C-alpha cells in the first residue's frame, strides 16, 4: 500500500479532476493511482495532471520517443510505479518493449534510434547524471536536430516527469503487473 492512500473514485466531486483522471486512465500514464493520491489536494492535482498530460501527448516531439524517455527516467529514479506503466497511445502507434529496452540500455549503440533521437535520450541522461555537461556546446549539438521550442519541450518534459517519478517512489506505490500490449 502507498504511504498516502489514494482517494476513492466516489470521493472525487470535481468534474474537471474526474475528467483528467479519466484521461490519464485512457493514456495509461499515469493510471488512476497517482492522480487519486494527488486528488487529496484537488487544485494541485488538476494543475499537475494537466501539465503531465500536455507534456506527454502534445507538442512537436514524437510521443513514442517521449514514452521511451519517460520510462528511462522512471528506471533512473528507481520508481517501479511509472517504470511499469505504458502509454496506450505510444503502444498503439507501434512502440514495443524491445524499443523501450534499447532506449533504457545502451541506446548510443542501438540501430533503433536516429542520431536526433539519441540526442534526446542523451539529454534525459545528462540532465540527471551529469548536468554540467548540458552546456552551450551540448545545446549547440541539440540544435542540429531540434528547434529551440522542441528542446524546451523536451527539457520541461524531462524535469516534470523525473520529478513526479521521484515523488511517486517516495510514496511507495507499485504499479500493477506490466502489460506488454496496447490497452483497449
């Protein structure tokens, strides 16, 4: 059981919050557990869930790449909850476990990823492994493959999702068994 219990679905009276939780459940990231824990503070929950959903599903960076990065970050954060969740949208679009494993392991040598995708995966790595290496030269390399808006999108995505994953780890929550196919 988590260190802070989730509210029950019946306790959620705010229609916007209920709709956001339903969107999370459809996407599969997060499922309903994390949003129902956040729902103890509905105003915060709505802002964070909107930001998480927007950062993951919208923008100009490929959703499948963001999903690989999200899982890579969850594993780095030691968060079994987010590490086991899978985006139904990314899986339906063709993302598979082999690509996820490649993105979380030695992606630099993997033929699965383009040079641009490797830069994005490296960005996620370096923000937490060696932030001093994310300097002007690093950003100049990123700009060879991504617009400044896309770099900001990736940076904000990485920061938000890694932070939420570290937070969830502290709550002691566990995701249900890993599903290896797209959700219905």
